[in-house]
C-alpha cells in the first residue's frame, strides 16, 4: 500500500466516491489505499455527508503547519516506549479515534479514550492529556465527565495526590453493561407505548415487537459479557512467531 499523505487529487476522488454512494472499502481500493485511511480522512473532515475535498486538504495543511511549529520547552510529548514508531502510533490512535466516533462517541471523547487505551500505564493526568492532545484543559474536563458517566473511565489519586484518569481491565465490560442498560431502557419505553396506542393496534404491535427484540439483545449482551469477563483479565498466549522474535 502506498504511504504518505493523501493528495488533493485523491481527496477529490474520495469526494466523488462518496457522492456516488460508494463504500469506504471500494473508494480505498480505487485509490490503492488502506480502508482505514479513507475512513479516517472522511470522519475527521465532516463525515460522509459533509466531506469536501478542498476544505479537507486545507485543514490537513493547517494541522501539519501547527505540528511543525517548535513547541515550548517542557511541552514535547514523551518519546514512545518499547522502541515504537512514533508516526505509526499516532496514525493508529487516529484510526482508533475514528472507529470510536463511528460507534457513537463524540470526537473529543473518542480522542481521550484512544489516548488512554494506547498508554501502557492505562492512566494519564489532565495535564498529560492536554499535552498529548494539544487541547484546552476545559476540553479534557468535559470529555472525562462524559466518559465517566458512561463507565468508560474512573478517577484515582496517585502518590503525588494528582488526579489520574484510568482505563483498567474492566473498562470494556463496564461499557458493554452500560450499553445493555441503555438497550433495556429502550425496550421499557417501547412497551409503555403499547397501552397508550392500544393493545392489538398496528402501532402497538410494532412497539411490542421492538420491545421483545431489544429485551433479547440486552439480555444476550449481559449474559455474554458476564461469561467473557475473565478474558479481560487474562494474558494472550504467545504465538510461535512471538516466541521466535524473543529468542
């Protein structure tokens, strides 16, 4: 796959593909680019209905210019651990952010969560998040409040009494349970409409079927999450390739 930034011509092809109703995978195939590149490009520049090639190209140039400025002393992000490729890590964080946005999370909340997920410690302070994401403390505070309300992060104090925001091994479990509760609430609300619209009427039957459907989905999510919870606390078994690399 070709690397490097998208050209203005490629962005125009993306815009044409979106206008024609093509899937991201098909647009990527025509450009000979990874699907994740096209997905990230579209989602960070207005989404499929608002994407404009000229605005996207200009925004990318502005972001590159901002990154190229010399940061004040003491504000540089720490070098990636374990010999990681800094550019590859940054690209992956953008991809993960895009996927989180597609699942329904707002952009800043997705950026914060992706940053926490890809941190070895699984926790960062507000100032560290500000430094890594180059946003205001107010933006971080708002994002953390949202994520905490969804059970996706928790707060704790470190030995220096600083407040840290943590994603631990149970964060995905808590997220699934929150999703199940939201789904169950939809079922309860749909069922309330049955008595309002009159049992046996077409509208009431529709709502009752919706309620039965989401009840089943909610119960399935809860059952599956409970059964699979231990996976979040286990260490993946090393493959033969991993073992060979360590030799």
